[in-house]
């Protein structure tokens, strides 16, 4: 999968203050994506128009939404629910699409599920839902001194209940887990470790949910160009994986063998990088249903402490946080005439230097 290096659209944070935009997730069959604005307790749904430009469709926000630092979001495979995992409230909140509108999701969650006792006090980062919608997984990782784990959950048939199947605790993990994704066949978990600059692939039993703590593959080394890897996503056809690298300000893709569940090449097949990509601390990533668009959230030029903590506050310029949209090289021709592409240079002059 190859994407043009220059964004066709850029969404700037227009919230009342700076906010980390920790994750983005696409609806499974519509050009609609949800972004988690963690610091201001909002989920914002954006709909993509024919030119690849994003328009706000809905804002789900606290206090009604019971959001407490939404960290990562996913759509259920049927598109009926949005699931958010929350940093400060340590709970999952689930929002159902309203039958009368067929477009908007409920402003109040249909379920608010606290983390189970074995994971109480853990801080969530990445999350993924399995292709069948029966399993959910969360990477719990923050800074090197904080508790770390990988949790695997079963999702009830109604989409509003979760049960912990298994968890791998920090003594079984090589570092701080950040991004996590299911393999297409739902037998493996792909996990990024930010402090170790690597990806580990773990097998698990699909019936019991019990995971093997010994990775079947460890993908690492300077040739990989992994530098503080954050989110990880598989392409829609499962032939490649894409990783956001916050320290290197780039997004890299790698060939993936979905039959063997292995990364097959040590070097990236493509890297979206500056100056064309206009990335600064890329974080969440998502593919549109047909793979024509890649959406990347970014934090902006935030300092990072030696233990991996991110520093920001009330004086951080709110528009440092933004979302870039990239077009696949073989996307619909209408996207080639996007007004964003024609106005990018003038807009960057208005924004000024970073």
C-alpha cells in the first residue's frame, strides 16, 4: 500500500484548549472516522467528502458522555457501536448508533464498564477489536515506571458487555506496550513497544483466550526505522502493517504475510516523512474502508521526559494537535483535484513555522 506523501487535508484542533488526539478509527463501511480528543474529553466524528476533506459530523463530549480521558476508540465491525477506553476513569464506554437518525451515535453511553480487578490502576494506550467483533484487546502502557499489561477480552453478543479472558503482566513483557492489533485470522496480537523500538507478535488460543508470552516474532533493529513506535494497524487486505513513530516523526509500512502472521521484510515498504508529510509526533492511525485514505493524528512538538512521559499544559498552543489525511496513489481521480492540495502552501504560510 502506497500513499502520496503530501496530506490532502489537515484538521486542526479547534477545542477550547490543547488536547492530545490519541487515536483515530474508521467506520467499517462508511467514510466516517472518530477521533479521541483525550485532554478535553471529547470524541469527534468526521465525515469525508468526495475530495477527501473532513467535516465534523458529531461531537460526543463530557459530562453527558461519561468520558474520562478517552485514549483509544474502535467501531464494532457492524458499525453499530463505538467503544472508547478511558485513561483517567479506567473504564470502557460504549456508544450506540441511534435508530431514528441512522447517522448519529448516542451522546450518552449504553454501557460504562470499569476495568476488571486484575487491571485496576493500569493506564490504557492502544486498543483493537477483532474482525469477527468477538474479541477486544488493550495495551496498558504509559511510562517505564508504571504498570504494564496486555489484556484480552471477549465482547458480548449485544456489544455492550466485556469479560477478561487473559492478561500478560509486565514481568512477561519486554517493555512499554503502546500499539496493538489483531492478525486477520484472530490468532495473533501485534504489539509495539515504544521504549524498545520493536514489534512483538504473540499467539493466543482463540477458544480460551490464553496468550503465549513468548513472541513468535520480534521485529527490531535500526533498519526497521522503528523509533518510539506508537499505534499499529493492518491494511484492509491484511498484506501490510503501518506504524506511527513519534520520535522519528514518520509513519512506516511493512510487508506482512497473513498466512504465517509474520512481518516479512526488515525494511519498510514505504515511509511517510518530512518535509512532505508535515508530521510532528504522529500517534493514531486508521485506514478508510476501501483503503483509499490514511488518517494520522499527531500531538505536535511536545517534549518527552527520560521515562517516556509527555509534557504539555494550558500554555501549549491548541493547534499544535492536528489530524492529517493522506490519499492512496491509486485512489479515485476526484481526490486529485482536492482544493487542499492546491492551497497547502498558502495555508502553511498562514500557520507559520512550527
